[in-house]
């Protein structure tokens, strides 16, 4: 049914709004046969595997080590943006403390591996589950709030997690935790001149490949969710929470689920990050990073995976690429963001549904700011 | 009795929006709830559909107390609502919106789907259009059609005439009548009192959170006080529906507070047999 729904949504009706090469590519894509899609997927993955190629380094990042940058910030930002996309893009909730879940994943890896000698692979699911659980713990009392209020609470949560890490000796305080062990190595599997499963300090590429694998899994997972009944429930909540509830969508349950799912992805990113850098400290998890990831999601096009990936890539890569501009790069970056929001407020590669929501005047952020935005309460306020 | 509210109080923070509302809806009726801005009409509907919880009092539906039942479960119990301001899903297509109406159902919904398209041929034409890009009237049709997909025992309609052209109001109201004829009980909230009273069997007049009047609709239509407060004074029934609608709006705005407030609450109300206004 969902396939049908998608098809019908994307063929007729939309034509008026279609313009430009991006739209024609998209229309083609919507009708593309299975083999063509798979071919593109495979090409994209192969392309991602080729990215660390040394020949690209002088073009992509003349001032810093390209393969290191590919892991952090680029890869990590992409993964975090994909996670935040579940919360913002799918369910339409504004989460300003997303970095907290990343921190929880990273600290899970750090403490358990350093203090209890547990390895990377058992800790990966642990970090994911712990982050998801903390998502539920944060969400259960707060998800009855909407829009701006939820944003404020999540912002607070992000700061609380950082402050707790700063002030807990067991977590290393402000100095953090170092000597976090790398994932176990299996030497001798070579690909493109990289010893694929050798996780040492010198070569960042195996970590990058590990991250690519996680990202691919997360993308498949997100896509499946999006097309499922869960995804439709999230869409309904995003577009009109009250209407969703009276259609029989258990809105609270699904909001919690979206929060937990997003948190779990953040947790996975945290574990991988800690295992690579072998050092975590509270300073790694500032509020600014939550805001940056949010910018990546919105810039790329919330709710649309290709958009989110491109957005995160740009947000991570542009400041590195223009490192030569020194302090001016933040200024330039800010100017680019402002220009983007003027000329493409729905994001670089928006989801079509989002576009229609924006056309309707909902602000395109689902129900961020819903308490004043829903027609119901608006009329209620107006009538008093 | 299908639906009953007993002494329901609802608060928004410290503001009391409903101050002890009691009303009943019998099976097969069209009951109308009229009143001015801020009277608490929408709040009453939200309380019935579970979007607002009452601070005291109880809501009975189909013999069971549903006061503590969450909103999403009330759909399955048989309460369908077309929310105020249309409340459709703007990014979804018309068809997807209708399917959302059947979200909670596990059985086959193809009959209701066909029925919705039959009642509103306009929706069939716009099947794959994004709902948010449709006109107000079409969105209202979609909201009603979507509510029908849940196969409700009672259909709650929140100001279906709001912001619509008089012709369209007529059309929507005759469809509501048709829906009722096919066996769905309707609770209709309206500011357009004239139209609502002509359609309804019985009506309640709500004012600042209280029911101040309850009577057969035809009686209210002829009642001088109600006429003065909600129906634009003495302008006759002979006026065309569109003009009357506009006047009803105007009457509400210019509502003389004293007169309407003096009307005494009348317990009970009349049965479904009370007969319709013969205005149509």
C-alpha cells in the first residue's frame, strides 16, 4: 500500500511544482526500475569507498589530512545527521540536545573499555541501547511538550549530560578519559591499498570504512522505517499531531519511539568515535555541535536521506576546506547558511512531502512551535 | 443514549473553558452545539474526542465511561472527528489522508473509501494532489471524508462551514444530512446557527463554558432570544441561506450579552422525534 501511496503522491499533482534538473532526476528516480536503483546504490557505496583516495586530498582538503577529516567531522556528522533526521525530519520534533546521545555512546565505550576491559564489538550494542534508553528517559516526561518547549528541554538535557561528565570523577571530569582501546584488528584484508580491518592509530581509513558500514546500515534502517506504518505515523504526527491522535495514532508512543531511534543512532556514532580517537572529554560535546547537526539536517532537507547526507557533508567539509581563510571561514559558513535559507528554505534536496507542507504554511518544520501553530489552538487563542 | 457528558469541567491552565457542561446525543440524531466565539464549543468536542482531558465530570460513550481513555483509542470505540480548521495532513495526498482515517482499523475499509469518494466526487478528482494545496472547501470535504473512514458511530464536526462560500456551505450541510440518513449520528458544532438549527434535531446553546439552553432545533429557531443573540434579530426565514448565514455571523459578533445570559438552562431536552425545522 505504501508503495502505491508513494507512487500516486509523486506522479500527478506534483507536476506544477516541478522545475529544474533536480526535479526531473527525481521524477525519473521515482519510476526507475529496481535494477537501476540497485546499480545507483552500489555505485554510491563504491564511491564512498573511493573517497579516501590520496589523489582527492589536495582538492578536498589542502590544509589538513583528508582521511582523518573523512572520519571526523564528515563521517560522524553524516551519521549524527541521519539520527537527528529521524527525530526532526520524520516526527517533526525539534531536538536541540542531540549531541548528548552521541556523548552517552562515546562515554559508554570509554568507561566500559578502559575500566572493565570490554571490547568494541560488545560495546557497540551496549552504547546503542544505553543511548536509546536515555532517549526514553528524557522523552517520557518531556514529549508531552511541543515545539519550542520541547526544544528548550532538550537543550537543557544536552547541557546536563555534558555537565555531569565534567563533574563526575568516575567519568574523568573535565580531562575526560584517554587510552580508549581501538577495535580488535584482523590484519591482512587489503582493499585499495588499505589494510581494511587493522585499527591502529596511524591509518584513519579503516575507521572510515567502519563508519561507512554503520552509515549504510542506518540508511537502510531509516528507509525501511520511513516506508512502514511507523513512518506514516511519524508523518501524521509531524503534519498535525492532534489530527493524528484522533485518527488513532498513539502519538506519545510514536514520539517516544522516534526519540529513542534517533538516540540509538547517536549512541552508535559515539561508540565508533570513541574507539577511533581513543580519547573523549566533555569539551567534545558542546551545544554548538547539536546546533551544527541541526543546521546540517535543515540545510540538506529534513526528512530526505540524500538531502541530509549532502547537508551533513557540506556542513562538515566546508569549514575544513576553507581552513585557509582562518577565522573568516565561520563568517563565510554563516553567510552560506543564511543565503541557503533565503533561496532554498526547504533545504538543498527537500522531501517532496515537506515541500507541500511548507507550501501550506506550516513552516516546514512539522510542528515545531506547534503550540501556537496548530489551527486548533490558534483559533482557541483568537477566540479569547 | 450514545454519548453523554455529565458536568464536564475543562481547564486551560487556570482558565476554566468548560464550567460544567452536560449534554446527550442519542443514536441517529443530529445534535447541534451553537454559541459565539470562545463559548467552548471546540473544547467540548476536543473533550469528547480525547484531545483535552476534563478536570472533573464524566464522558460516557456507548454505555462506557471513556473519561480516561486516550484519544487514539476513542477512534476504535467509534468517535470520529473532523477537526476545526480542517486539520488535514497537508503534505499527504488526498488518498493518503483518507487512508489515515482508517489507520486504526484492522478490517477492510474499501467500502467506506468508496463511500467517501461517492459523497465527495471532488476528492476523487484530486486523489493524488497534496491536500495542503486544495481550497478550503475541498479540505473540509476531505476532513469529513477522512473521519468517515474510521466508520464512526458518532461524527463530531467542528465548524464545517467556517470560511466557506455560502454555496459550499449549503453543499456541505446537505452532505452531512446524507451521512446522517445513512446511519451515522452527528454532533455538529457551529457558529452558523441558522444553518445548523435547520439541519439538527436538537440543539444546545453554549455560552462562556455553560449550556444555557437546550431544546428541539425548530424551537430554538423560533425563539426570540436565540434569534436575537445568534440569528441576526428579526431577519426573516425567507432570506436566502447565504445572506442568512452572513447575518448569523454578524449577529454573533454583535451578541447582546444581557439577553442571552438570562436564558435559563433547560434540563433534559427533547427526544429525537422532535422534528426538524421545516426551513429546508
